[in-house]
C-alpha cells in the first residue's frame, strides 16, 4: 500500500479526482496510480458518494485518500468512516493544526476518532473492533497541506508531529496567500517552495506536491518529493489539446 511504500523510502504517484463518479475512479485506478485523492474540498462530493468512490479504488487495489473540506473532527470522521485509507487536511498552519488532524483521524490512544461498526471497520463483521482499531491506526495515511504564509516557517514543526506521514505543498493556494494568485513560477512562490524543501530536510514525514505534468514531477523528485500527484483535469485537458493540435495541423497539411 501507499503508506508502506513511503516508509520504505519509495516515491508514489497519485491523481486528484473532484468529480463524484466511481466509474472515473475505477478507470484512473486501472492506469497504475498508487493512490487517488477523492477531493471533497474543491468538488461536490459528499460522504455517500465518497463511499462508492472508495469501493471503486479498492476494487483495483489503489489507495483511496480523501481530501476533506476542513480540519474539523466531525467532518473528518464522516469521510474516514467511508473506508478511505488516508486523508488530506487543507490549510494546516501549525503543529497544533497537524496534531488536531492526526487526533481526528486516529483512534485511541493517539486520537479521539469515534468508533462504531461502519464500513471502514467492515461493519464490525470481519474482526473485533479492537483489532480493527490497531490496524487502522497503523495504516491510515495523514497528509497535511502547506498553503499559507504562516505555515512556511513552521514546516519543520509540522513535519515532526507524530502521525503526520506527508507534508504536502498546495501550490495554487500558496501563490494566493503570497499575493500572486496563480503565478506558480513567480519568485515569491519559488522562494516559498525552497523554504518548504529546506524545512523538510531530516523530517520523518515525506514531502508531497501537486504538479501539472511529468516535467513538474521530475523537478520535484529532484527536490526530494516522494508523494507526487496530478489532477485528472490536467491529464484530460493537456491530452485533449495535444491531440486536437496534432490532428488539425495534420489535416491542414494534407488539404
């Protein structure tokens, strides 16, 4: 699974999906991604839809991770109870934020997540809840997103929080926080990226990032990122535009 590969020092690749469609999740899973991020922050997905998307990912042995809309225990609980194997927490600004997220995701003794026989626990049918709790605490992936000015200088402390597996760069929101929205190559944004990279040196957590394409993935791997994701929108639009540009030029040349 994704968390085990990260622990082994490997690099894993995933895709964000903000459209609540299990068929799309299954199709993406068949492409060979290690994980899929089911986006409940920038999409219309609700827990009921998330549950079916999780099923689709599990069917193809891909790790389903959900991005929740807020770092709030009741919100995290509802999405994690669908069976998601990990969670993205947006707008983590401090070690306290990261610790609150971990406590919301984990059961006793590390956390305070509510426990009952929901789908995540196989409805309490396959194993005693005590065994499920132990396994879930060990295997659940916690990803905290760095997207604000306040978070930049606190990256070392955020990455050191017990239970945080990935510190994830949210480039677009970070650019907005720096006053240059959408300008991902702006010097202020590049400087922020370097601050995060420096802050992750010797961190027990992995560095994660959202990229637009393969070149971006390669550049961030060179910076030390090991949890790298694209969006389905980026994959679809780039491929469609490239195809249309090619065939239209070819057709025009043959006329």
